[in-house]
């Protein structure tokens, strides 16, 4: 049985990071022996990025064979070009994308790539998103779309849209989870130094992720352990052993790197986990407490009432 084909449709004035970030996710998947092949195509030989870096010649889209289960990614480009008559006249390109979708190919856009897909009509009536600076414009230009703001990526009837380069990586990791499994997605995230995979319904500006915006490997190691073992009781001494430093040094360095204390961070993770578990009506508060390393449901209630840091 053939593996999954991932095709990048590269448009003129493409944003290089939109392409490169997602591309790297699938490259790492291949390095981890996931059965994926990557192809690149366009409709023109005159390709430049939005910063005028020239591309070599890519396959013409008509040379690409697609089948059920494949993915086509459309990285973002300059909106002025996406809204131009020059692109609009490329009718055979839009027809190719629609035909691929009819063959059960999944379509994925990164950032302003949603503007391209909107032209095809395939986004009509569907949830979608784009970069937060462009959501209002996308909705105004294509009123049949259901444009969602403050969201990382959407999935609606085999069409994914993402808000920008980093959320495009989140989307790609999510898709790796579907192609292979969540553990593989996690391993690739670690390889790319992406310390927290974010679901599509998480806000674009994530306060939770802000606490990973540093490069101190020992503190990341502690944060990783806490995220993966929030059901366990842990002491500051045990965390200092994980970090390879004294408790006093850990307390000082953790606060310096993240701007919050170790205990505040643990509370944030527990609160996040509690809110996630409470979506399941079959789990009692006693069980939630156990899964979050707490002694009682009273502690669950207390954490839920805590104000954000």
C-alpha cells in the first residue's frame, strides 16, 4: 500500500517561513521512517519569495498525480498577489485543486493561503482562519466563509486552515498524529524544539506557551517533566534533581527564565488539565483530582477559582 504524499503548491511571492516550517515537520517524519513522500509544484517558473529570494524550477502542478489520502499544502503569499487579476486568470490551477479535493485529497493552507483557497469556493460555508491581521479582510471579501478569529488552525471536511507559520507547524504536527500517531508527532515536536503541541481551538496568543519562550535546556527539561507527569506528586528537591541544580538555584533560574515561580507553573498546568478533563461528563471531580496530582476535589475547585498569573 503506497504511503502518504504531501504536496506543496508554491505560489509567487510565497512567505518562506510558511513553506519551510511545515516542510521541516514532514522532513523530520521521513527521517523517523514515516511512509511519506514530499513533492513541490507551481504553475510558473518565475518564482520568488516575498523577500525576492529566487526559486529553482518546480514541477508544473499538472504533472503531480494525487490520490485519496494525500495532502496539498498552500503556504501563504503576499495578499496583494493573492487578490490580483494575474492569479485569478490561472483557472486551470484552481480547477486542479478542486479536482484533487474531489479525489478525497486533504487541503491545507498556511496563513494567507486561505485567500487562495477561498477563490475556489471550497471554503464556502466552512470554518476557516488566517493570520489575525487578515481575518476581517478575508471575511469581508468572501462573506460565505465562516472566518474564525483568535484560533490556531481549523479543520472542516478535509480542509485545514492555519493562522500563521508557527500555527502551521502545529497543524502539520496534528496531521502527523493522524498519519502515524500522537507519539510520533510528539517526537518530531521535540526534534524541532517545539515544546508544546497546541490544539486548533487554542487561542493564537497563548499565555501558556509564553512560559516556554526561553532557551534554558534545564528549565525546559523540568517543564517537560511536569507536563508529562502532572498526575504525580513531586517535590522541589525532585525537580531540582531533574534540572541538575540545587533547589535554591532552580527556584531562582525558573523565575528568571519564565517570569513565574515553579508552584505557579504547576498550578497553571493543573488548571489546563482540569479544564480539559472536565469536558468529559463521565469523569468525576475525585478522578480529576487524582489525574492532576491533587488530594481532593476541593483542591480542584480551588485551582479553578485562581486568577490567571
